[in-house]
């Protein structure tokens, strides 16, 4: 599953419940897209037209 800003920004990050760093990235994703409608949906529904911004978020933290 991914957390995605499908309607506005067309960006997503993959949800990994086991990875503690992932929790932080998801929080940052939510802050970045504050007020935007976010969806938790399968990767297959977004990968063709949304951009994975995990690396971008990760780079801004570490
Ligand atoms: Zn957004």
C-alpha cells in the first residue's frame, strides 16, 4: 500500500509498517500535503501517474 496525494500533487510514498524511519516519512508526507486529500491505496493504482518522493523526503531529513 502507499500513502498518496492523488488529486493535487500526484506524489506518493510506500507504507512500510515495520520500518520506524517510514513512520517519520509518512508524518512528513502528511505535513507536506496538509489540507490535501490523501489516500491509502495499492501501489498499482498510482505508479503509472504519481511520483515516488521517498528519496526526496528522506534526503531532507538525513
Ligand atoms: Zn499534495
